[in-house]
C-alpha cells in the first residue's frame, strides 16, 4: 500500500503504511529479500520526503541484509537507494559512485530489468 500511496503523492499515508510494514517484518527477525525491500524501502521513502538522515540507517541495514542473504539483485537495489540518498543530499559524486557500483552488481545477475533500471 505504501508504494500506491507514494505514487498518489499521499506521503503521510505512505510513511504510516511503510512504518507498519517494517515493524511487522522486523518482528519476524527473518533475513530475506522481503526484509531488504521493506527496510530499504522505508529508508528510501524517508529520503524522498526530505528525512534522509533519518532514513540512512535503514538504507545501510538493507544493504547489509542483502549482502548477508547473498542476493545480488537486492544488493544492487539497496546500493541504488544509497545513491538516491546522496543525490537528494546534493552529493553527486558519491551518488554517481553508488550508481556505478549498483550497475556493476546488477550486471552479474540474470535480472535484466534490474540491469536496465541501474543504467
């Protein structure tokens, strides 16, 4: 629901929905791609609404989990989110480094959609 709310520009509802989802996922204590998507999506959403410093810890957590579960697709996605964090902060040099890193990671996966979006 959070993605739908965000697409509609209803960021308050998106934040509330995503916060609830992250809480549920964290309660399970499972380390899966769903954890990466939820925790990283939360950090990315915070970044998009101007609360990037608050969201950075979630982005780092998502990247760490993606490495732990050894999932290159989600590692590329999390790395792109960190690139977005730097981009929204106006730090284009670090943003570019993250985007380039995400592209290299995505190139190692069979996920052509991820490769295209990383480009």
